[in-house]
C-alpha cells in the first residue's frame, strides 16, 4: 500500500477512533477506549502507520501508546490499569526520535 493510501486509511480510522474515545471520555476503564473495532483498524495498519501515529500523538491526548505497543511489541506500559499518560507519551516520543 502506498504511503498516501496508508495516510488516508489511517486518517479515516484515527478519526473514527477519536470519536469513539470522546464518547467514552468519562470512563476510567482503559478497556473502554481499546475494545473498539476502530482501534483494531489503526493497529492493523502496522508499522507504515507509525509516522502518522506519532504526528497525532504529539497533538492530542488519545492513548496512542497502546496502539504503538500493539504494533511494535515495545512495552512502555507494563500495567494498563496503572500508568502515567504523560510519561508513556514522553517515552514513545523519545523512542521515535532515536529512530527517525
């Protein structure tokens, strides 16, 4: 799939997931954010979507760290029920900076 196709597919899936996350924004259960077909669509795009994920991660507060963890296998969130979103974001952005 060409990068522009991945970008378009990513944007569609990410926008859908963002709407879902807004609909569960008052939940403290992370599974309410992750147990959604649009989350799985974003993850299914795999490594070609990582630059686009990082771009969004820099701008918004969605739990992109879980998407990146599912795609890469890197474990910056040892306990999904107990983590600092700011610390996880910092680690992922550092991870990306080392690779780009």
